[in-house]
C-alpha cells in the first residue's frame, strides 16, 4: 500500500522495544507514506502498541508535514526544536529561518499527535480524502499470491440507480460526424437543426385526376386544350373558358386555378376515331380557388425548420423521407459507438468448435449473444475473441481493442476468484478508474464499469460484465445499452429502456437482492400487458433469456421488509422492455 517506506520510524520502534525485551527482534513493524498520509502499524498487544507509539509519537508531526509536502527548512526551524527536545533527539541544527509561521499558525501542538496519524488534516496542505477519482487502486495485485487476495470485496455495493447515474456522468461526450441521407441513417441523432432547402411541392400540383379549370367558369361544356401528366415539361397557359386534362401530382397549367375530379365530368365530344377528348362537360358547381390543388410550399416551405437537433432518425422512416423530400443529402449526426466484445476465461472455447468438450471447458455463449444484441440495436460490433485468464494476454487484447473501438465489453473475471483479473488489469495496467465494481442486483452483482485514459483528456468506457450468461445479457441491456445510446447522442430518459406496468401471471418469489426477472410480456385481449416468467432464473441459465422481451423489476426482500416474500399472481410490477411486444387474441 505504501508509496514510500519510512524505515527510520521502524528502527525507532524496534530500538525502543529491544530495550524492553530481546523478543522484539521478532516483531515486524511497518511505517511509511501513502499519498499525504503517514501510516504506522503497531503490535497487537496493548503494551507493545503503547511502547511503540510512545517511541515515535513526538516525531509524527514532523513526519506528517513532510508527507504533506512541507518545506524541510520549515520543519527544522524554531517550532521544531521544542519537539526535538521533547522527543529526546538532537537538533539537526543549521537551518533555521523565518518560515516558522507554518508551525505557529498550523496548530501543530505536540500533544496533537493522534490527529496527525489520521491524515495530517489541518495545515496549509490539507489532504483531500483519497477517493477512487484520485486513482486509488482497490483491486488485487496482478502479481500477488492468492493468500494475499481480498477476502471481502473492496468495491462498495451501489444501487442500480446510482450505477446508472455514474454511467451517465462518466461516458465521454458524443462526437459529431457527417452522414449521407440514406437507409444507413436509422438510429442516428441529429447534431444540428435542419431547415428545408426547397419547397414541397415545388410547383402548383393537382391532388386528383381530372381537369384543370379556371374556378370562376362554373358548370358547362369546355374545350380540352392541353394535357398535363405528372412529368416534367413545358405547359401551355390556360385561359378562361378552356380546360386541360391533368393527372394526380401533375403541375397546373399557368392560369388554371382549380381541378375538377374526372368523376364530376362527362365526355361531350370526342375525335372521329374516338381516341381523344375534344369537349368535356363540367358538372361540379361552386368551385373555390385552389380546390384540389396543392399550392407551392404548402407541405413545406424553403427555410422551414424540418428537424430539430436531437431528433432521432427512426426505423419508421419518416425523418429520412422528410430529409429526402427537400433535397438534403448529408447531415450532421452524433457518431454511433463501435463496440468491442471480449470473452475471458481459460475454460471458454468458441461455441462452434467441433470437438467434444473436455472436462471444465465451457462453450462461449456470451460473445455471440452480445454481438447479436449490439448489431440488432444498430451499432457496429467488433469481435475481440476470447482472452485467457493471464494478465499479459488480457493486457495485449485490451490495448489492441482500445485502438479500435469506442466501448469495450468484457464478460467474466470480475468477481472474487484469484483468476478474476479484469479489475486489477483495468486499474493497474491501464491506469483506469473503476466507477463501480458491484451493483445491488440479481443477476449481475459484480458488474463493473470503468473508464480508461487514452491520451490527454480522453477516455474510453469499459463494461466488465459478469461471466454468467444471464448476468451478462441482463446487464448489457440495463447498463451498456443506455451508455451506447448516450454516446450516440440520445439525451435524458431517452437513453433508457422503456418501462411499463404489467400483470404477473404467476407468483414470483423474491430474492434478497432486487431482481431483474426475465419474462415474456404480451398485450392481451383487453389491451393490458401480462407477463409470463421464463422459468428458472439462475444466473448461469441463458435459457432464462430465451423468448424474453422484458425484465420485471422485482424489489429485493430487504426493501419490502420480511412481510412479503413473493409477488402474488395478478399483481402489477414494472417491466423494462428489451424486445418486441407480441399480442394475444388479436
Ligand atoms: N466468493 C464469491 N464468489 C462469487 C461472487 C461473490 O460475490 N463472491 N459472485 C458470484 C456472482 S453473483 C457472479 S455473477 C459470478 C461472476 O463471476 P465472474 O464475472 O468472475 O465470471 P467467471 O468467474 O469468469 O465466470 C462465471 C461463470 O460464467 C461462465 N462463463 C464465463 N464466460 C462465459 C462465456 N463467455 N460464455 C458462457 N459462460 C461463461 C464461467 O464458465 C463460470 O461458470 O461470480 C460469483 N462468484
Ligand atoms: O449477480 Mo450473479 O449475476 O447472481 O450470478
Ligand atoms: Mg469469477
């Protein structure tokens, strides 16, 4: 733990103990500095503890100031002499100067040593508490031997809500890119306001098939002087007392002010061969100006706001259609993250390996599952393969991944086993910051989220999900997907899974931890939502995800008190929707 050892303090303690008992030779005190905190270990016996502490207590203020970055000249100046005298050590002499105010104003009374040992808290260099943000490492040492590993997790258990908050806070800002307007635009979020470049329609167009007229002409027989088909071309002007045949969407001849539907007309005179109309009787009376006409720009005018920054280009297609209709060929959107997926574990073999499994081998189900889920949500997924449980291997694979992808997902190796190397690798090899390493949920307790620095002021997120297949899949949907959506420019609640109240069809037994119970929900005859559990919910059982389109949010036993141990059938619970909704009895 120590940044620097303080062997002088150790010698001091040993020397004083040796004066009392020769057995002190066997004691092994440790002293040193971590950050700006002086740490001293004392023997377990109360007598020994007291003797050791007495031997160094007067020097601790000195040690604390030095640890906190104090000026050594100050330390050895006037105020120190008194301490030296009390401690029974010779003054180091020589350097005395005017900096002694640090001492005088610092409140470093010699009887305040107890305060000193807890962090040198009250002088100019007030130490800040060492938090994870300061880069404190909590993981096991990568080279450490198994006997030295943590026996309780050093990662505080955070709630799902806190975990979501941390992810939202620590995800890097979204990048803006230019994209072509085409089918590949689905799922992007606009990074700019978009205005119409052209008017729609760009010309006066007919809404029906019929005859272009001057609306004041009224009922009667009129000569057909022209034809306007929905095709580009020059048009002869129309005068009062004339009509022109026109099709839906075709431009009105100049001078025409309305269109009469073909159903409201009768043929009055045809050519002799009977192939062409000469005169038509208009039966419709009381025509209004621009009846059955789409005026220029009546759907959309040049300069109108088409789509706002933040708008989603949906799979329904409306936004792409809108952009295409006014001739916008390229827009600024937020870059979608590229996501790498890595399985870890010496036991994991490719799922499609032909050979029968040897004892201990496990087929990799997490990688194909997550690659599929990422692709289906519209993000590019990069297969990072399987890494062995060796620090070097993991380091190489992750280094390569950091150069290729925006987000890394790993599965396995995040719990308490001696081969669970993800956390120490992130912290120690990559100088990453683990924002959370345990979440109060089932499945997915060891879910880990970290950021790894990549160059100045930039970092990349890494989600190290539990190896258990149901845990990995649930935590992907619950935490990784919102992070991907945030990176892709979604904001606020839009990053999260949609939520609905559903009626449970069977009794559900509560777990001590809040549970994300996999279920198939559907819309029943009455239009309400009903949920059926997918069965056994053990974290290893990927079958619990089969046909699941929702995660039922069940409270942990600790939250509901000991009265309720189950949710009875017929009760409503919240469900997070992860798949398509089905109907029954449509
Ligand atoms: N002493 C404790 N042990 C465990 C705790 C705990 O708190 N204290 N937590 C348990 C929980 S909860 C979970 S979840 C698991 C998570 O384990 P890891 O993330 O460390 O994952 P592994 O140990 O590597 O593997 C667990 C399990 O999953 C299988 N696995 C791993 N990767 C894959 C894959 N790609 N495809 C299919 N199956 C995979 C692996 O073979 C193991 O059976 O830890 C508990 N332990
Ligand atoms: O949290 Mo673990 O995912 O129960 O098995
Ligand atoms: Mg493990």
